[in-house]
C-alpha cells in the first residue's frame, strides 16, 4: 500500500518548464493544488488576461 501524504494547499504558486510545456501549480482552498499544463501561446494569453484585470 502506498504511503498516504496529506494534501494541503500550503506552499507557493509555482511554474516549471517540462519539455515544451509549462506546468503551473496553484494552491486551492480546501487543500490540494490545481495543476495546469500550458503551452507558450496559452501562457501569453493568460498573462494578457491577468494584466487586464490587475492594471499592471
């Protein structure tokens, strides 16, 4: 039986590059992480959306 590890949302948001993809891990309320695989075009579109709402 595999060891059970607690799932917590603790920890920073992080993005790593794996091959041609970017892997983004976002802590979520209630524990766990949202894990997204993005390509370069999707990451740029996400950036534009965030800049639009944060007025950066």
